[in-house]
């Protein structure tokens, strides 16, 4: 089993390096979009947005910027997962690619909106209560249950609710692989956190590492793990 995990990790790193031009392009766009929020009382901490105060005027800029950033992010994720699938399945699809990306990027965008809305509702329900400790617990459970949904949307070509079913079924059958992914990502995130807290200019470096490495690599790794459901993947190990 260990050799399989090593093979998945090596393949994920290989695809990350091959797709770095895609990562860099979208990373620059996302950072530029999110950076505009710092001028209207928003700050960025490890990819999470916090705010000091909002005005009706600032909301006019914040909401469209966040929506645009979310859709750019959906396009990026869809393209990334699609290329990984294309490489592993050795597809030579040349027609309808733009239509495929647009259709499934819309699904990814809507799924992310639904997911963040649910997390936001959980926050509103339990914040400032005696059971506020349930916020991270419920949030973690929901994030784990939806761990492979984006991969299912693109790889299985399913709409949102069918993708949730497929993703949950895969998760249930592949607990060890999922734990492996969580371990690798937790380790990388821990290293990035150390850089942020203990090195000069650590915040800037950690932001770049999060945007240009951790985030895209996590989706590539999850995609490679999800592709193990296909027999052809065994030839890559």
C-alpha cells in the first residue's frame, strides 16, 4: 500500500510541475482580485478573508469582486482537474472543451456558493453561544463529506447533487487514501504556517506558497486519488 501512496504523491508533483503555467496564470489573477479588497478594509490570512468594518459603499465593490474571484477560482479548479483527468485517461478530446469547462465550472461555482452558505449558516447559529465549539466540528464534517465533490463534478461529469452522492460513495470506499491526502496536506500547511510566523517577510512568502503551491497541489492530489477508481491508473504506479 505504501508504494501506491508514494506513486500517487510522485504523480501529483509531476502534474503540478507540468501545470505550473496554469497555476501561475490563475494565481496572479486571484491574488490581484483579492488584493483589491485590502483597500476596502479586507485582509487576507492563509486564504481566509476577514474584515474590520463594512459600509454600504464598500459592499458595492466587495460583493462583485468576491463573486468574480469565486468564478475565476471555479474556472481554475475545473481546468486543473480536467487536465489531470485528460492526462491519466489519455484522452484526445479536442472539440467541445470550452463548452465542457464552462458547464462544469458553473457547477463548481454553484457548489462552492452552496457550501460556503451552509458553513456561514452554521457559524451564525452557534457563534456567541455556549456550544460555539460545535462550529469547527460541524464545519470539518461538512468539508470532509464534500471532499471529492469538485473532482466528481469534473471527472464523472455529474451535476452537483449526483456528484455529492458519487463523491461520498468514493470517500466511504477509500478512507485510507483520504487519510493519506489529509496527512500530506496538513504537513504542508504546517510548514507554511511556520514560515509565516517565524521568518522575516513570512506572511508574503506563505501567501505565495498557499496560492501557488498548497491550494492547486491539494486539488491535483485529490484528483489523482479520485482517479484511482479507474483501472488505467494502475499503469502509473
